[in-house]
C-alpha cells in the first residue's frame, strides 16, 4: 500500500512536469470501428479498449538477483470502457484479438522493464475463435489491423520467482508509425483517420499467476507460440517452474499523442500512476 501511495504521488508530480515538457496527451473520445467500416459507424472510446488474456513468461537468471525474460501473450478485445457494447455482438464480424511478444530484464524481488517487442492487433470476421486451436490460441487470425513497436521502459514489480506480484500492475508503452494502423479502424474525435499519423499506445494489465493453465493454453501459447520445449510440451505434465510462468491478464489499452523524446520516460511514469489510480477506483465501485 505504501508503494502505491508513493507511486500515485510520483505520478502526480510527473504529470505536472510532463505538461511543461510538452509530453504526450492521452486521447479521449477517439473512435474505433471493429469492422474497419469507417468513422461514421464506429464506437466512441472515452478512455480505453478492454483487454484480457494469458501470457507465458520464460525467465533466465543472469547473475546475482538479475534476470532476462521473454513473454508471449494472447489477448481478446471485446469492448471499450467496460460499456457492455460488445464488438462481436454489436459489430458482427468485428472480433478483435491481439498478440504480444516482449523481452526485457529485471531483478528478483524487485522491478522489471521491457527492452522491446511487438503488439499486433487482428480483426477476425469469424466470431468466437479466440481460445481455440486455430492459429495461436485463435489470437492471430484474420486481418492484421495494427502493429505497435514496444519501447524501452514500462514493466512492474516481481516476487522472488520473477512473477509479477499478485494482481500486480504491468505497463507497456509502444509506438505505431504512420501506416502501421489500417485505415478505417482508428479515428480522432474529429474524424481524422489515425492510420495517417504516428501514435502511442499504453497498456495496463493486472497480472496474476495461473497455477494450472489448461491443455489448450499450454499447447497453443507455450509450445506453439513461444516455442517452449519443457514440461507440457515434451510429453510430461506442465507445471510453473523457476524459469517458466503462466499469467492471466486483464486491463486497458489507451492511445496517446507521441511525446517529445525527452519527456517519454516521464510520461511513462505518469501513465503508470494513472493506471494504478484507475484500478483503485474500479475496486471501490
């Protein structure tokens, strides 16, 4: 709790300095059309898209308390702002999924951060294929509509095993250059298509260890997507171990203006604080 209070205070201070440093502005009331049908038939996103999924983490000790890691994750994106206007229902053929591949380093019982990676979003006209054996857990089917490059930073806190602290906040920030978003999906409030611009993405997820992932998750995410060859992929039963962990994730995906280079790190701290405060408000509701 003390850490959260300190982080919230740090975020408030960072927001103050970020404003004077011309840092990025989070986009509110932007428009997303899950079918790629354009601005007029899209849905206003007040703050964020809601994401949920699973991640497989491979950890390699690098000496002392330090480690490096790779993460392979799959996500389902079914609504915005927890508004209940589900994309597959309200936008038939608008099933949105995503894959995430990231790498980084950290310290056991300390903090970790990302050094790079890729977020890919897909629009699948066939609904309800997520969590299937098609593709990677059904998450990389259909048309790829967005590619974001993960930037250095973000991360969170981990325990002695390298797993994010229980219900720990993990943050990722990434950038999509002009042309990395397909036309017809992402728009500013005024109707400008964001595919013509460079934009930032900030993802906040609450991560919890999954002690017993099901056979499909192990086969699809660990064995096929991550290329894991250990327990669960070699004819033996899967179990989380010192070097491999399954996580369940749920959180938010936000867009923002691209900040000036000197203010990017500061803005990342501020956004992390904003994510923590958002989670605390959600628990009180």
